[in-house]
C-alpha cells in the first residue's frame, strides 16, 4: 500500500499543478495556489475510488487466470497501479468537461466574498486541528500493525488464505465470515500487500485515505451552499473529531470506506440531476462498490437513492434510466457475480447467510413497541460518556422499558442475550458519537424552524435528500437488525451522511456571536486528541503499544499474555523448518498472526477439525498436517494427545501426531467422551 500511496500523491499533485483555473471550482478564489489545492481536494476522493476499483478488478482477473498469489511480479502490479491512477485523473477531467461544471451540483454558490476574507483565529484553530487529526491518525497507523479483533479474525485472515490457495474460492474455516462477507476492501488490501512485499504495515491506508477523502467530499458539498464559511468549517471540524471516525482512520475495517463510497454516490446523484447520464452511471458504480464493501450497504444505498429520487425526480432524464440500469447490473455481475454465486452454492442464499445466522442477526418481531424500543436503543447508545456510562445506561434502560412497555433486552430484538448499555469507551467497535448525535437532532429541529430562510441558502434537493435518506436508513436499520453493542461502528456511514450539514445549519442560524461554537470547537479538539492518544487499540500516549515489534506487536494492546507463547511457537516452527501446520481454532480465534507469519516464511497453514458445513470444501494438500496448533482459550478444557506436546501454554498448544496412527483424541467438555480423528477431521 505504500507504493500505492506514494504514486497516488505524486500523480494528484501533477494533475493539480496542470489544472486550468476555473471559476466554478475556485468559487471566487483568485489565488492560483488556493485553486490548485482545492482541485487536489476535489480530485483525491475520485482518484482514490478509481484506484481501489482498479486493484479490485486486477485481483479478480488474476483469480480467473490462476495467478492470484506472488507469481505476478510486483513491477507489473505497480505499472498497472500507476496507469489506473493516471486514467482516473483523465476520466474525472473528461467528466467535468462533458457533463457539466465540476462540483457545482446546481446548488446556490457560497458567498464568494467570504473566500477572499482572511481566516479568523477560530477558523485557523479548527483547520490546524483537522490537519493534526489527519497527521496523528497517520502516525498511529504507521506505528502498529493491524490489531483490531475483526481484522485479526476475518478481514485480514481471508487475504492470507487467498494467497495460500492462490484462489478466491471458499475453503474450510471455523469463521464463515471469511467467506461470504463482501470482499472489496480486502481485495484492494490484498493487492497492496503483495506490492509491499507481504507487509501489512500499510494496510491501514485504505481507511486513512478514505478518512481524508471523506473530509474532502464533505467540504466540497458544503462549499456549494450559501451557509457562512465559519459554519462550514465548524461542521468539518466536528466531523473530523467524531470518535468513531477518528478511531477507524488507522484501522483495517471497512466502515469508513463504505461511508466514502456513499458520499461519492450522493455527490454523483446530485450532479446527475441537471447534467445527465454520465454522473448517474458513476453513482451506480459507487453503489456497486458500496455493496461489495459491506453488507450494511443494502440498508444505506436504497434509502439514499430513494431520498434523492423523492426530491429530484422532475430533473431526471427518464430516457437514460434503462441503459443506466442495464449498465449497473452488468457492473454488479462482472465485479460481484462470482462472489454471489459462491455464496449461493454454499448456503443457498446469495448473501451467504444461512438460516441460523438470519435468526441470530435479524429481528424476530416487528411489532410497534419492540421496534420503538430498538430505535431508541440505537439512538441513545451514542449518549455514553466516559466515566458516566454505567449511570446513564441504568437511567436509559429504565426509561426505554417504561416508555415502550417492553423488555429492553428482549431476545427477539437483541443479539445473543446482550445487555443494553451506552458505551463510554475509546474502542473502535463501541465508542459513542455523542456530539454528532446532538448536532443531528438540533440540526433537524433548526432546519424545520428556519425552513424558509434555509431554502435561500441550501438547495432543498440537497438538504431534503440528505435528511430523508439518512432518517430512512436509520429506521430501516432498526427494523431489520437486532440491537448489538457494536452498532456504533455500523452507524458510522449514517453519521458521515448527516453530521456535516446538520452542524453547518445549526451553527449558521443559532449563534451569530460565535462564542458558543468557539467553546464547542475547543471541546471537539479535546475529544479528538483524547481518542487519538487513548485509542483502545493504538494509543500514541502509551509507548508499550508502539514499541512492540514482530509477532508481539499484534498482542500489544489486547491479549498481551498470548504474545510470549505465540512468539515461542512461531520461532519453533521456523527453526524446525516445518512447512505445513494445521490450525484448530474456533470462529473468533486470532488466526491472522499465524497466517501472516506463515506467508512470510513459506509455511502452509490450513484449518483442521472444522465443525461446520465448510469441512467438505478442499484447501491445499489433502493430507492432514503432522503439526497442529490448538487454540485452548475458549472451547477445549482438556486434551489428550499422542505421543507428546511439542510446546504448551495457557492459550495455544502445538501437538504432533504419531507416525503410525496420525490420531488426535480430544475429550469433549460437555459429553466427556473420547472422539476420534475420523469424526473431527474428514
């Protein structure tokens, strides 16, 4: 990914330097340097999305040619990457010339006189803070390898299995999320991993580039309104300080990438209203990529499209919709068709979710009371305050139960008997977004109160599309999914969609003296710095997190006790020159550190003793490996093996089969009966 990052920056600087001044883009800024900077910010998100698409297509082509692994020289990949970035810039230029002025979006132009006024002290502080957040999240991603739970169990593990098997086909695994989850972010990361020489230190750049690209898209959309410049800058600062936005910027999950693709889709849809089919096709492409990134896109994409359609249908060129629909379906089939077919073969469902998982995640009742209960829990989970979350949770639990006359933790609308609580944490799965939620609510109320004045400042097609699409997505989300403690992470695209405009409207109308907002900005700066320095997984303020190296770095911020065992075990595998190892782990086991070590040292690692439907699938050699790593953390209390254990510990054991029998005998925890290898390993 580092090669990608370097080429991306150099190419964008070249495009910006050669850009010809345009009043529509500069928006009254006559200084060529400011214009070039703005053009750079306009171009960055589109070129990043184009490059990511090129990497995805390259991985799919290599898979079909049977050369997905390192057989393809890195120089060829690099050459294709440079070509895709250059093509992306030229494509954007052609769009901006052929289908209308770049980014004007038929919205009232902002106050051009404000563009030439010097920045106030408060505006300078906010802009410096945003730059500081961008820099600190970059440093946090550089200092530590991926160490998030989901990343180490399926986001990155699937990449290692693709490399080992030289294929995107399904394989035996205890964690089926590695198979059926949308693969776009991982395909991009996989190609970057190959280019970087099998190093995972640059994989965070997918999220970090999405972080700064999202800020660029948000700023360009806000610049097309006539809201005060101070209000727009405050809105950008509030978005940049949103806890989940900051935490995921240095992660390897995919919520931020999904949010960026949705923002680009909205921008293209708004552009398509006056300028036609080119931007509409581009919006369809962004929708396809969003669906390929994360399953929750099935909630966000239809709601956003409906919100746009409800207020833009009169401007649509209806004759262009038929070829657009055909083109979008063709793109979906070409890019995602194989994955959907594999899902259908595996579970009989194109999304790959079997009946048991549907019951696990989907609401089992849709009565009014439970649905209101679920809606209130999803909203109020963002009221968590560090140090007060226990008290707030008790008050909200009592209030929601009394108001809806339902059980707050009703298993029909709650994931696996979880207990409702607000999350006052710095964890990138559960951190709350309090200030963002407050601004969404106050922004909606302010927009209703000042709706006549707002129409002169913001095109109703923009504001109404955003708010309707956002609110519909929240309602549909709560209607479909059971409440889960990590919904805060899944809400991130919702916040990226609603917070900026809501904040700008609130600041513009409610305080002309700016005193309140200056104080609030200081609070946002403090919150942003806290979530960077005290990140639960990547603390810049904790040397222990970023001084660890090698295999121990994955465990520096979580499961620290495992690090010595894993380090000793992997060194043994390397010293003994063992070339094939079996992994016997449950679904939430951290298999990625072992798989990454195996890829670096040419050790094949395959899953054994898989107890689900994937055990009938093939992976690599048919023989059972002599050496098997067993995860003892959760499922297995006792173990008997033949003839001896090679290395043992509290978390992992490496066992070796007997030369004559190749038998592994396990004592079942519940039945306390011996089970033979024939029942465990097909």
